[in-house]
């Protein structure tokens, strides 16, 4: 496992970096200083911890919830996350949006998508959050490996940001993959969203074009029965 490969050596780097002779550091690591090695090792250890956390994330504590209610509860935090430079538009379904889910994980999904949207709009923009009901028929279920025919509750998060290049769209949910500059992203935010959707029996679709923003549409099985 990648996390296991990362987790052993960074700690040793941190412990032993103070023992390195400056001449040896130069020979083995080019122009890196002891301080730079420590910083890099610390980042590696943090990354390993995040990867292990992703793989060991607790199982959902399912309960009957209203998606609209969870989204409304998150409103004030959403505003703080995206800041005053982003306008937030809300479009909540007028019908019941009942599903069996872990409310904490739903809020985690919202937070990760909000951060992703904010970072895609460094100069400000519009963030739209929409809930709706949908029905998946047998034909769509055959095309979509994660889907089963039946009723679903959908959560859509749309931004007017930089968009995602076509060649990157198939990879954005991979752990460690990021289109952000070095040091600005861990590549785990969208991977966590994908993992949570899988644990809830749902999936996430992405629509995006460079320069035209992105829409993440999340499908959760509707109702209170997960049997």
C-alpha cells in the first residue's frame, strides 16, 4: 500500500537529519539543507497519515436524514469557507429529500466540494448548491456501473471557476491527484468525496470545461431502507 511505503521512512528522516554532516547532505541531496529535509520529511509523514486515514475511514453511522436540512445546517460554515468574494446561490428541492446517511459525512462532502470550488475561483465567482430528486431507470443503471435502478436524492455543487481539463477529469477522484500548485493541495479532498459516496451506495458525476467552471453531481439512494 502506498501509505505504508510512505509511513516508515519520513519519521526516520526527521530523527536522523540532525545527525547528518553538511558535506554528506550536499553529496547525497544536492543543495538541500537539513531544515529542508526535515520539512520534506514532515510533509511526507503528514501525507502518509492522511492516506491511512482515507483507507481506514470509519464506517457510516446511518440514520434517516433530510438532505435539505443538512445543507441548511451547513449554510453558515459554507459562507465562512468560500468568503465574501464568492456569491452563494441555493436551490433546494421542494419535495422531501429523505435518505439514509451519515450526517457528518454529508457535511464532510459539502466542505470538501466547497473548498474545491473556492480554490477554483481565486478572483471570486458564483457557487451554486442544488438539491433535487431523480429516478434512475434500468438503461441508465446498465451504463453506470455504480447505479441501481430506483429513486435517488441528488446534491449538485457548481462553481464558475477555472474548470477542469478533459484529460484530468477521469483522475480527479484518485488519491493524491491534484491540479493545484505544489503545496496548495493534498489530492485527497475529492478522493474522500468519492469514498463517502461509495459507502452510501451512490456515485458522483462531473461536468466541466476549461474556463467554464465545474459541476459535481452526487447521487444518493433515496428513502430510509438500505437493505
